[in-house]
């Protein structure tokens, strides 16, 4: 309620406010612009959506929300799109100004809500390592492709809830991958 009250006050009075917090939810919900700092250095400045969806660095991606990191190798760079070999496939990822060239080793980031788990055979073979039921969302930790992914299902009532130890298929909303740059 306090966040809503502060935001309404800002808008009603038309004032500029500087709000310092370590609470990412507060920063995202109260701000038109967010400045993420690490050890006194500015890592990224931008609107909350850009900070979350297109983090400039691994630190920003990990600091604002939960992030999955995938290593890959650039195959081609054309018209603002980079083809990356990762997870045993070729992913077409927007490069968003990252300066990369073929054969560069890169990091990709994908948020848990863009990691989809389903029945075995639908995607990369995996296994549920942890299931946390929170009512409107089920959070998973899933082992697949030699790493552990955080996944979030925001409408668990419409499908099966997978339990720990369950084999699953893991897919990714490929348009949601973000290229962080060179490793």
C-alpha cells in the first residue's frame, strides 16, 4: 500500500523523486527510470521494463529478478540478429547493440517465465529437482542440458503440477532470450 501511495503522490504533485532501495520490487514499481549500481559504479540506467527484459550485464540480470544463464557460441550476425549455438540448437537472438562476431563465446539470459516445462518428449529432456507451489505460481528448478534452470508457471490450475524427481521436457520461448555479450 505504501508503494502505491508514494507513486500516487509523485504523479499528483508532479514531483521528481530519488528513491534509494535494495528492494527490486520497490524499484521496479515506483520508478520511471531505474539506476542499478554495483560497488559505486553505474551498471545500467533505464525504464524498469528495459532493465528487466534487456539487462546490460550479468550482474543486472541476476540482481533484478531471477535469471537463467546459457552459454553459447555465435554462428552468424546479420541485420541485428545473432544466431547462437546453444542448448544443442541454433537460436536467433536480437543483438541489441552487442558487438559480437562469429565464433565469439557469449552468454544468453532467459527469465523463468520463459522456460516452459511439460511432458517428457516435448523439448530437452529434464528432471524436476524442486517444486514450490505458491498458489498463483509454481516455481521449479529443473535439471536439463547439464545445468539447472529456474522455471515459473503462472497458471498452475490449467495443467499438471510436476513433482520433484519427475521427468519433463524443457522448452524455451526463444524470442525471450537476451544476448548479454562475450564470456
